[in-house]
C-alpha cells in the first residue's frame, strides 16, 4: 500500500512538472538568439520589422472604406491610445462572446467602423498595422486578467496539451517538457508569444502568431486550422496567459 | 509607403568615422524558385546601391540573387563636410528608389 502511494505521488510529481513552467523560470526565446540576431532586434534601424511598423504608421492615418475614416480619426495618436493594447490581446469581445486577437480586432474596426472589406490573414497592410500597434506596447508586461477569458484559456491549454497529428505529439511535449534541448540543431523555445508579429529570418518576412502556430502544426504533421479559426484564438489566449507578466518585445526578430 | 530606413548621424566632428546603416523593403526573389503550380518565378532583386556624399560617390554595392529579402547594408565613412548623403537603389523591373539624409559636420 505504502509503495503504491509513493508511486502515485511520484507520478503526480512528474505530471505536475510536465504541465507548467514555474513563473520565475520562464524565458523569452530572445535569450537563445545569436548575438547577431539580438543586435538586429535591438536596433530599430537594423530591425527589418520596422519597415512594417513604418508602413503601419502611414496606414494608421490613411482614410479608407465607405465611411472614409482612418484609424487616427477615432483613436487619435497611437503613441497614447494604443500603448499597452497589444499586451492584453486576445481580449474578450462582448458582441462575439469570445476573445479576438489583434488582427481580428483590426478587421472588426475595418468592417464595422471604416466599412471596408476585411483584410485577408497575413496581408501586408494588416501585418503593418498590427506591428505598428504592437510596437506601442514594447517593454510593457503582458496582461491576462479578464475572468471572462478563463474558459478560452482552458480550451487553449487543452489544445496545447493534446497529442495530435501523425507524430502523436503535443505542443507541451516540446515547449513545457523539453525546452532548451535541441530540435534539428536549434534550441526549443518555451513558446512565449512576446514579440508578435515577428520577423522570422526563415520567412524573410513578418508573420503573425497564427502563422507561427500553423508552422508548428505542419511540423507535427497534423491538420492545421484555417486562419482565423477559434482554436487558434484559444491557443493565443492561453499562450498570452502563460506569458503573463513577461515583457512585450514586438516586433521581434527570430531565426 | 515607407520603403527604406536609413540611419546617418545628424551631427559629427570633422574627420570622425561615422557608421551609416541602410535597410530597404524588397522581396529579393532569386529567380530560382518555382510557384506551387510549377512555373518559374522570375528574378526580382535589387542589383545596385550607390551612395554619394555631396555628389561624390563613397559607396557602391552590387547585389546578387543570394542576398536575403529586405537587404540591410551598413558601412563607415569619414565625415569631411556638412551636406547631403544620397542613396539610390536600382534593380529588376525598373526598380529605382532614392533617399537622402543630411549631416552637419562641426
């Protein structure tokens, strides 16, 4: 009996260790970058993502749609009104009764306020706007306090921990259990979305967190969701909660 | 639309070595790739960057298909006199972008 208890305890302990990284041990994958890539991210005149930020700044005050309104017409200067916004997205949207991510929010503004067609995902102007907005939160801590997000965080966690695809692999097996060890010669990150939209050297372009999730799912040989799927938003909501308190680096550079 | 990011120090001492950084938005399509339907994607790259300092050429780069998208080029020059540093990128399909920055030498 004693032995069974001990075994059960041991099992419980390993399970606990496998589920979550203690808050103080969380690290941004910035720390595993090469000095060259770090230098690229740190210097705004060398960070290629700043090209999108500059485009976003122009798009911010461009009037568009049937309403002939620009973002700036409602939100004024992004430096003040958008400060900290990206740090708390995906945020709960009452009308939809679900969280929406930053790209989704931009498209809601676009279709409802500007009366313009929604941008397709990974569209250059959408990425430019989200990079410009996210840039206003750089250095601020990620926030996830809204209690209405709870069921979506749980859904995201379930997806994160579920084994899937031909490799029968769960996100958490790499990012919770084996971070820091190497996969194809590259240290596996803890998967904290601190720098999105991110300039990925492999993509030679800026990309959203949804594109990154899709990328992992291709690697796991699982069927990925279409862009904008609620599953992605739930994963994003969970990942932002998981990274709560960590500093926003957007737009970051990654290999 | 912002296409290029250049960083030239606004002020410098005479004779000082200054760093100049340029970053430009470009896909740098190699010409060696094929689309999902199997057609060759034609080459579309920046081929040349020429930088002049008060109309005298100080830096020239010939770019090739192996260079990544959004090329970042940085070099040093000696600040000799106040004036304009002008950048011109040219490439395939009539690509031609110019930018300039002013430098005050004391």
